[in-house]
C-alpha cells in the first residue's frame, strides 16, 4: 500500500512531513511488511468502538487509541486489540494508566 493511501485511510491529509513520519514508523516496526494489512484491518474494526490507529507524535510507532464512550465499549475495543495481537503475533506496548498501545511489530 502506498504511504499516501495509508495515511488517507488513517484519516490524515498526506503531506511530506507525514509521509516522512510514516516511513520512520515503518522502518521502526519489526516485520512491518507482514503486518501492514492487519494494522489497517484493526483500524477499520476499531472505528465502531470509537477507537483508532494513529501515528504517534512522541515515538516512531503506530499507536492504538481507545476513546470509547462507555466502559463496555472500551472493553470490547481492548478485546479486539488483544485478539489482533494474539492472532497475528504482534507485540504491543500498553502505556500505564492510559488507553493507548504502541504497535512494536511482528513477534515470532
């Protein structure tokens, strides 16, 4: 998938700075080529839970934000994230006391 198309699918308006940021994230994400499609699929599945995948401003990783309006919907989003991680062997880092995960990459 081309970077500008991926940025658009994530809700960004592609520009040179975002394309450069996405390139850094791709290089920093272990096994990115194996999991790229799964990342986009998870993004689509999380939308119904008011959650999404975005580019992190502080680290060169994709981040998953859970911004669900109720605890039940948030729990559903967390369960989807856990299934995604287990099924596709993707290593995540959940931030303490936040509804945010970083996608570190493919974990054999």
